[in-house]
C-alpha cells in the first residue's frame, strides 16, 4: 500500500466514523423528541422550517450514504448544509448553527477528497 493510498484510507475511515457518529446522534435526538412530543405534522412547521428540515434530512442521510457512495454523499452533505444555512440566513438575517451542524460539510469535504483521490489513483480503498 503506497503512502497516498494509506492517507486516503485513513481519511475515508475518519469520514465514515464522523458520519456514523453524527447520524447516530441525530437519530438519538429525533427518537427522544418523538418520545417526548410525538411526531410533528407538516402543518405545524413554517415553510422556512420545512426547508431547513429538508436540508437536515439530506445531510443526515448523506452522512450515512458515504459508506457506499462517496461522491453522492459529499454532494448531499455540502448541498444540504448550503440549503440549511441559506434558509436560516434568509429567515433570520444571520447564521447561527451551533457546534454540530458545521461538522456536516467537513464530512462532505472528506468524502469528496476520498472519492477524488481513489478515482485519480485508479484504486478502491473501500475495505482494507
């Protein structure tokens, strides 16, 4: 295994671990919300909140999809983030996403770098 392939493999596993952890965290929060408040209806959300939910949905499932499709996952993570913060900026005039949401585009960037690196070298380092 060359040094470049080893770095790609390490980055790939970091992206997978972060993606899996963030997926598990969001699913835990969602399950806790369901237990406490029940399932919200589409009528209780404003249009801006609905679009932010779509952005979050795209990011969360992009984080999990990276195990199989790095390019699609990276694009979903970055695109979902842009949608989420874009709607928030239009709605509030500011971007206040906390500490967890900015992790999504970082994971997306890692997936895109891994996809580009493996295609450039003509290797697949999916499983060691």
